[in-house]
């Protein structure tokens, strides 16, 4: 993985990299922090381990972006 991916959220541009990817789980590097994302049974992306360091709508936008690009 490792290729930088770009997303615009609330009129701001962000760049992130995918570190690892499984069927419903992704580890990304964003703003210098490693963040785990999980897609639950309702197809909603949330942060792994219940941490809340990112806006839930932002997490959902990143998850949708990854899903569309990598066919998850």
C-alpha cells in the first residue's frame, strides 16, 4: 500500500496512507498518527478500539473513500 491518498472534508484537504488492509479493517497514517478503522455489520466505518480522536463523519468519509478505491 503506502501510496498517499487525498480526501477533502469540510473544505479542507487531507492526505493519508494505508498501512494495512483486511476485509473489514484498515490501518491508516493521517496527520502523523496511526488510526485503525473498522467497518461494522451495518456497513458503517468507525475507529478501532473505541477511540474518538477523529470526527465520526470524517472517519466515515475516509472509509467510503477507501472502499470505493479498493473494492472493500
